[in-house]
């Protein structure tokens, strides 16, 4: 253990949010400590060993664009890469990878344990030290106190964590690990708005006892597409996953024992994730369905454990034994670990500002499941921003936010601090109004330049990024400089409007049935462009017209975001606000008119009254 007792930033928790927070703070030059119960569990994947997906994959690419860890580590440990939503447009493609749990943990620990400016402390955090109304450090379970000017809490499901399995109740942050009780009590004492949520996990199966020959197989993509812009190729062997289904016999067994589920017995008060329900939820809520899909996902190349994605449960062990063995291919499956639900405390994220800093205690930042989210990707994105902003506070710099038009990270944080959560929050592409611009393929173009300016991005990535940008600019200019008449295009079998107007190669590339290979025969100079450049420009050309039309909406958003609402504004002094709207504004304290407009129940009339009041107030101050 280090002898140093002072750091600029202390990060509590070694999960996905904690690793990204610690790395981000350290990359910007802050002396950082990562405080964790066990060094050996840093980077542990508590639930499904997978990274990415619809919406989530966009977050991973954005973390990577800012030189975060998750994408690079996933590329070193992914055993089944698939691009989801291929049948739809690139804006909603979702990169996803099944992960080797051990390879991921080892790769993440290698990154963290060898990180500049980062010290690992193996201890528990029991208390937050305050001085002069702001954070001053952390008191550990060992009695040691560490001072810091900023603290990032990334406690996952550990705050008052309670595992439920039938009538079993086990105090734990996850299976086999003690919960954070003292720290939860400290947060209650700070009068933060705290609630309970729950999540769940399925039983783990011994893959050697599964009848794989009876099951449909889902292979990896033939050419795996990495998460990280720094990865040139995936070198980890790729595998297939199995697919099976529940059936009426399974549903009957579950329905017969529904009241023995911790969820339906009334033992759990916390709300679970609507988009990832337990199998008993599915059977109860979708009684008209006679089967539900299950993906049998191996947890590693050298690990016989299989994760049956789709049957998370809090039913008792004997019921799990019974219904699992009624599933096709699992008749003789051996259960290595039984499924369970876990209930935990979270802080209403409306208690935070857009920098993820607690409004009531400057210098304290929260990231991950403590803010009511679910998923590694949402946690990692918050961790990166909390770590960055904690380090900036220490340096006396203003916090950083991304708006809803430039990053899914911006959508995520704005949704949390403006709307709060009533169930664990999960990212989807549908949550982003400007998803045509916020594609997974262009995250580096949107964010890496900003990351360089913020000191987050190292020289190697910066160099590769600038080389790529130069190639894209040259390719774009070349496409726009070459042209063809519609008559000549028609002779090549291209279906275009015969209006006599010459069109650039860039314009032709926007047509859905015209590809680079078609243009090569007309414009030989294009064949010199790399496959990576061609792929990126083809996507850009398709969306160029839509994005241009969307630019007015984006400008309107940014005008609203630029109109700041003064701190401490007296909402009682604004006429035309209902009591309900006034209470919401006083609780959330929006920082801009744009944020106020996204608060549920704030009407256009209320916004007009607020806008008029802020402008009158500003006029009075200018003339004073």
C-alpha cells in the first residue's frame, strides 16, 4: 500500500465506471487513487459477459474516441463480434461482442495497474470527509484517511446491496462480496434523495452438460469489426453461441411457483429494468407467448461456464433446477451458480448537475449504477465524464458537458439529471433526437479533437486521428471535384433524375444503389482511397442531406442551451407557473432553457414565462 495520504482525485470502486473515472482523471495529469475492496476484482464483469449493443455500442465508441479503456480492452477479449441492426441504416448499427470474462478482467487490470498518475488502494470506503462545505477526502474501513479535493463514487450495486433468491436474503454487493453499508448510511445522512432499484442475473451452466448438437448456432461475423479506432484487427479466436427457447412446460413450472419468486412475493421494493425483465416477469406479463428466446453465451475460451441470456430469475434453487431442465438442450445441464436478483440503493440523479457533481456537496461526483443506470457501457461513459470533471475541478477549471447533438454521452447525462429515473436506465438509439449525426462510425470525428484539447487523448491516438482526418478530407474533396451528367449516369444503368444537371461523385454516392465500386469505373482516381476511407465516406454521403436539413434543429437546441438560467433563481417570483411546474424547477434547478424544456410537465407556456423573466432580470442587471 502506498504511503501517500493525499491525492487530487480519489475514485471509489473498481468496476467499469471506476476504471474509466480513474483513468480519465489520471490522463489529464491529476494524481489519482482508485480505492477498491479487492485489486483482483478490478474490471470484473458482474453480469452478462458482453460489451456493446444497440445504443450501448455507440457509448463504447465514444469512450474510445476520448481515449477511454473499454473499447480497447473489449477488442483484446472479445470472442464473438457481431454488428447488430445490419439490415437497417448505419445510424442504428450496434457493435457488440461476447467477452471472455477472464481475458477482459486481465486486460483491464493490466491497463489500470500500469497507469501513470494512478495508485491502487485495497480498502473499503466508509465515510466522506467534508471541510468548509466541500469534499476533503475519504475514511477507509481500515481507519486510514486519505485527503483529496475531489471524490468520485462508483459503487455499482454495493450500496446496501441485498441478494434475493426465493426466501434467501444475503447481504452482498454481488455474489461473494460484502456490500457497502457504512457508505450508504453516510449518503443518507447527507439528505440526498435515495431510492431502491433491482437487477438480476441468470443461473450459470456447465457448457459440457449442454446438448449443443440440438441447438441452433449463432456464429460471429465473418470479418469482426473492432470497437476501438486504434485496433487494426481482432486476434482473439471467435466462437458461436447457441440459441434455444423456453416452452409451455417451462412457463407452467414458473407460473406454478410464481409467488416463491422474490419479485412476486413482495420481498423486493426496488424497480427492475423494463428492457431486461426476469423470466418470471416474461411469463407473467406476456402470458400469450408460448416461448422466449435464450442465447447460450460461453463466458470464455478456457471456461466451461455458459451464461443463458434471457432467463434471469429470483426463483428458489429447486424451481431453477426444475424449469431449466425443461428447456431444449438443457435437459441434463449442470447448474454452476444459481440466478438471483439484487436490490441496492441509488441516488436520484436529479441531485447532480451536468458534470455529475452532487449539488449539495461540491467535489463529490457520482457515476454508474449509483445514478440509476444499468449496463457496463452507461457506467463507463459516466465514469469517464465524472473523472474528467473531478480532475478539472482540482485544477480550477470549469466542468465539461457534451450536448445532445454531439454525443450519446450527452444524451445519457442530460436524461439522468433532467428527468431522473423510475427504473434502471438503459441507452437506446431511440433516445437520441440527432442519431443520424451520432453514429457509431463517426464517434472519433465528433469527439477526439475535443478530447485532445481536454488533455484526455494521448499522442498515439492523436497522431492516428489526424492522419485519418487528412485522408477523409482529401477523399471528400476528391468526390466533390468529380462530376457526371445524368445522361452518362443513365448509360451506366444508374437510376437518376434526367434534369440535365451534372452531379458530383459525392452526390451519386448518396444514392442507395450506387456504391464506390460503381464509381470506380467512371472515376479511376477513387481507387487510390483506402477501404477504411471509402467505407466512412460512403456512410457520410448517404446521411449528408438529412444532416444538413437537421442542422436548423441543432442550432435551435444550442440557442436554448446557451440561454443560462441564473443560479438561485427565485421561481416563486415568476408569474404563470403552476405549483407543480414550480416544484419541478426548484428541485432540478435547470442550468439552461433547453434543459428546462426537457423536464416532464414543463409546458410551452411555462417556458415562455421563464424566458421572459430571465430576460427581464438580465436587462435589469445590465442597467443597474
